[in-house]
């Protein structure tokens, strides 16, 4: 995303999310524990806009996405979203569904790694938001459920039918999206949905540790790696290796590449600049 901004100032306070920043790491917390962090229209819009702002300002080098209370996120609020959509016309429904997709695109296209720290339920849209992260770290209480068919909608919501087969394979993705049955942490690890399974209560700790490690590393290299992983999902090999070659040629002119060589020959740790 372009770092250039126009007349709109940076948002000082986010009303539908809890956002903290420290040492290059942003932590975004769904904070409606009394509703199992169910999403509202405002929460979707805030997350979409927040990711855009963080991408432009370039001070964030890693992001942790988590939930307050007993779970990660139970999906769209039954009253505030599902009930409300029944009264919407087609144009309004299209605007809403496009917005949810924009959130997923923002998670995939932001120039820093995103780590979902999952405990308890990650259902519906909550499961897709975790899926769209670069890393999913969960404890044994975690359970994922892609519930869309259970409310009479397509299982291919918010890009789930694109992302999930690429993470767990077509067979597992078909089962999860078609049946909407919960997948508990042990099975999620077995089928490749998890990056790491921790001890109970430790998902947020491990996510914070990983975020700190990533934030201290070569940010531009991480950003380009993420961009290539997303872009090359649908490319033929010839196009992929050409894109890789162009990217590496650009990065070889970067400060971090020269810094690695200087650090290696000087027998010291590199001091990454993200440039």
C-alpha cells in the first residue's frame, strides 16, 4: 500500500477495537467479551481502516490480532448484523459484503506479518480473519468453525473458498466449508491450519514473542516475502520466478542486504533498517 497520505489525519481513537503499539508491534484486540467478541458493522470498518492507516505510516513491523475474554471472535453479531441485513436491499447487502472482503484483502496485502493469537472460539467471520493472518498460534481451547452454510449462506464467504484450500488442501476445505463443523485445536494443527499449538493460556504470549522477533528483523524482506506469497498463489512458474528475480534485484540494492554483509564480515549481529 502507498505510504502517501492526503488531507485526512490519522485516527486518534478507534471506537470498535482496542489498539496498542510498542516497539514496532501493533496489538489489535476484539473487545466485546460479553458477546464473545462478535463483530459489528463498525468493527469491520474500523479494522479495514486501521490496516490501511498502519500500512501507510510504515512504523508497524508486525501485528497481533486477538480477542478479549473467553474467545477470539464468534463472527458477526446475530442481532446487529444478521438481523439488520434482513432489512437491507441488494445494493446495501453488496456494500456490506464487499466491506468484509476488503478487511480480508487488507490483512493479506498489508506490508507486515499478521499473527492471530487464538483461544476459545473463532467462528464464522472470526475464523476467516484468523485464516487471513500469516501465522495462527492457538492454545488447546481453540476451535475454528466456518459456519456460513449453517445460517443458509455460501461457505465461500470473505475469501474463505480461496484461502482455506491453499492452507489445508481442497479436501479438508470442502469438509470445513460445506459442513460448518467445529475443528478443535489438535485437529487444526494436524491438517495444517495452525502455525503453532501452545500450552493453554500461552497463545498470546507466543504471538507476542513471534511479533517481537519479526519486528526486530528485516522489515522490507518480510514485506516482500508476504507480497510474493500472496501474488504467486495463482501464477504459473515462469511468471513466479521472474517476479522473484525482479524482487531480489531490487532488495540487493537495499541497506539491509549490505548490512548483512557488513555484519557477517565484522562478526556482529546485523542492525536491520527495513530499507
